[in-house]
C-alpha cells in the first residue's frame, strides 16, 4: 500500500500546449480519490503521468516515498484499468488475468492462487473458462479489474472504466468498486467526467478545469461549499441556478436584487458580502433548495414569483423549468400536480444560498493587486513577477470568480439567525 504525492506537476506538449499546470495532490495510503472534470481538463493526462505513460515536464511524482519521474511503468508497482478493458480476445478469462504474472515468471501455484482469489472476490469464478466475446460489458470490466488485482500493486489507477457500460450496469459497478476498495484497503486513483461517479465513489474529489485544480475536498464539502462558479455549476444534478444582480442595504439588512428578484439575505452572509455592497454579483441556488410556497404567506423578501414552462416527472419528484422575469431557473421538487403556465411563489432555502463575485469585481481586485505590487517594485520591495502574476489573474474565465459566501457550519448559521 502507498501514498501517492504530486508536487507542482506540469505537462507541456509540443507547440507550447499546457495540459496540466502546477498540480499538487497528496493521496493518502488506502484512500479512494477521484479526478473529475470536463473533457480536456487534464485529468487523464495526470493519471497517465502517475502511471508513467506520459513524461512529466516539471514537478515531482512520488509513490511510497520513491520519486518515480524516471521509473518505467512496469517498475512503479501500480496497476491500471482502462476504459476499453484491453482484454486478449483469444485467451480465456483465466489466462487474461494470469498473463501479467506469467510474464514476470511467478510460480504456477502462486499464479493459480492469485487468479482464483481475485475471481472469488469479483464473483466471476464460473467465467474463468470463457473468452471475452462470451461476456457482457459488466463481466468484461470485472475481468479487467481482476487482472489488476492479481498484481497486488501498491496503487490502482482507473481511467474512466465505466464509460462503456449502460446506465444500469454503471450503477451496479459503482457499488462493486466501493466494496472492492473496502475489501482490498488499497490506494485507488480514479478518473471520470461523470460527477455522479465522483460524488458516490471518492473519499475526496479533485475537480480540474483547463489543467488546473479548482478544489480538493470531500464530496459533501464540495457540494455545499464550492470555491467558485465553475465548481458550483459542475457538481450537482440538475446544475446550480445563477442569477446576476447586486447587493444593496435596506434598513441595515443585506438584500440581493435582480430583475424579478428581491431577497433579504440571511444574517450569516453579512460579513462575506460586505465588500460587494452596490457591486454586481451572482446569487447561486441549487434546484433542490427551491420549493413551491404558493399561498403560504411568505414575506416579499423571502420569495420569488415564477411561471412554469416545463414539468419533467421523475416519480416521487419532478424537475420544473421556471421563468423568473424572463430568466430561466430550475427547481427540483416533490411530485405534485402542476401545469405549464401555472404562477408560483417560490421559496428559497437561504441558508444554502451562495454569492459569487462578478468577473468585473474579480478583475478590479486583480488590477488593484497588480498596481500594489508595481508600487512596491518601484520601492525595491518586490520583483516584477508578482505584478505579472496579478495581471494574469484578470484573464481568468468569468465562471472562475470566487464564492464570496462559501457557507459556514449549520450551528454558526443558527447562531447568526438567533441574533436577527
């Protein structure tokens, strides 16, 4: 078993194309960590560098306290499971699982013992005499995992192993992988573009975007306290709603105002929105934190008026597409009778709301930082790289604007409400 550590790892391809930039990850021994992000975010490249299938341009990779930058893949003591299974079609399941051990000249008795034990763990003992073409997709994936298990590596690497399976099989295999990790108690690093897989499998999640890590934390922390708009919009199904507006003061209270929206913010949000007074920002609210409060007598500052555009029944719940003063919004509600065109009063769980800086606010901060560093440079107190770095911050994408109110613990919110 092993800890896997990446320190300032960067990968640059010919043509000065940076696929991964300054990645720092410390995977604890026996941890299940998931790298997730959209296509092209650098997650698979990062995994391939850990495996030794891609060279590291800059930085250091350690496996079990050994620097492996220049160590060949076969000598890193890791096992990798690929998306396409990579099984030999002319070999039986038994021989596919045993092949790697035979190449390493393991004794026949040990090979037989390891293969049968892995088959027992994965529930494929009765398939050992079959060939891959006689197996279902889920069975082939188990064989690929079994071939990795027999190696008894220090760490397992999974590169989108469930992508080729249908929805029902993916759900089943997610549970199997979770059980397998608990049974083997081995370090596992898993890559996927599916945020549901990431949330259900990982002890921690690493969210990547354009080669840069956005956030590393436990699934529920990322869900409840995303650091920026990209993370907030990527994690969660359906995605978070974003409404652009402004923070204003009204009788000492912080109020978010936008077209068709006027919400009195919870007291706990006061300190974190103080710097946004009068400036543009985004209110972020998840669909499951909206509810139909029509006729419940909510005060004006605690509700929004909306019209139903589309209803998607999902059994005991439904997804409702809303029109709020011409702007779209999604709500995930308990299933009730509802029709297109219905006028609703929507209540928000304001303790779950988020406020994100608008890009202009972030750019202003970056410009101020750059100007401040330049002034220090004139005095000889700093070098020019600081100013350049601050100016570079102005070029970041709008959806990377930070979460001004990432949330606090529930007891802190309750305390804040008690003082309202």
